[in-house]
């Protein structure tokens, strides 16, 4: 026997470097905490999946009478039968071989499927009523994303992918999403979480109402400001009608003429009071009376 190679298993050290390689973690403690949270979430989801059917059964026990059209039931039975045929076909079997193995007739299988269909219809009607009472809705954007996701899972089958985006496919998908939402609501009610959600919703409504009130107050203030501006414009318009530009120019011209006339009149009065020869005489007298003139006379 010949040995080509000898290999040794190398144990990876669980440290912060390992955590950074696994994901966006700065420390090993963060990785451990993330794993714990994931395990808790999965366990809670498992418990919830087991609890939801029990809650629905309890609700159905409280329902006195639920009625639905017989044609709807027959249609769902045929649909269930067709699904069973497709399942057998994927397993490489045909319906007749399956019936012979179980010693059943096709009618026996229909009656077997009918019981499951009746429970399914009753559950759907009750969940639909829950969605109606709780005012549950599916947003168009959520429906679009879900349809695209289902089409992506079609595995390249164009017909299947288009069936999810067709009007009938979207309607069926919306119905399924709404029933899932109703199941979640029943679970929340059973776990006592609904009251907290209602309180949060009421608080959100109160905040929205307060915001609306503030907005209405702001609108009123804006309208008052607009009214004041309109009044100012109206006063300015009235003033413009009372005093036109031409009137202002005429008034200014009249004032200038009046002032000019007064100045001319004042100059005339001054000329009458002081004549040129009087000015010369006065100037001569002033010269004679000056100190220089006196000194000259003394010399």
C-alpha cells in the first residue's frame, strides 16, 4: 500500500477574526448573540405554527353555523383532485394505480377530499370575517413584491410565472396574503399582543389628529395673512385712484411756481427798500469812518 499524502485536520479558533469572516461582526460575542436570537426566533415560529391551527379550531367550535354555496364546494373538490393527480404525476404514478393500491374508487377519493375541502372553506370564511372585523388590508406594493417573488420561484417556467402576475393570479395571491394576515391577528389576540397593538394604533391616530389640527391652524393663519395682503392691495389701489401721477406732477409744479413767485416778490421788496445809490452812499460813509481814513486826515 502506498500513501500519497498525509493531511491533518486543523481546528479553527473561535475568536473575533473568525466572527468577522462569518459575517458583519466585530466580535465573537456578537456572533454568538446573533445565533441565539436566530434560534429563539425559529423556535417561536415553530410554536406559533403549532398554535395557529389550535386557535382556529377553537374559533370554529364557537361558530354556530357557516354556510357556503354547494357549487363552491364541488369546485374546490375538483381542484383538490387535480392537485392530487399532479402530485402523483411528479412521483411517476397515475391516479388509477394509486386508487388500486388503496382499494378506492375515484368517487371515494372525492369524498375523502371533500371533508378536507369543507374544513378549508369554513376556515377561509372565518378568517375572512376576522380580516373584515379587524380591517386588515394588503397594500398594492406588498402584493406586487409577493407576485414577483413567486414568479422568481417558478424556476424559469414562463407560464407559471405569468400565472402569478395575471389578474386571477393576483386575486388569489391577495386572498392568501389576507388569510395569512388574519391568522397572525388571531395569534396576536391569543398571545395578548393585540391590546398593545391597538394602544399603539390609537396613539398613532391621536398624533395624526394633532398634526391635522396644527395643519388646519396653519392654513387659517395663512388665510388671514392673505386677507391682510388683499386689504393692503385694496387700500393702495384706492390711493392710486385718488392721487394719479399727473395730479402729483401738477401739484409739484404749482408749489414750485408759488415758491418762485414768493422769491421774486421778496427780491422786489428788497430792491425797493435798498436802492443802488443808497448802497454807494453807505459804503462811502463807511470808508470815511474807517480808522485808516482818520489817520490820513491827522497826517
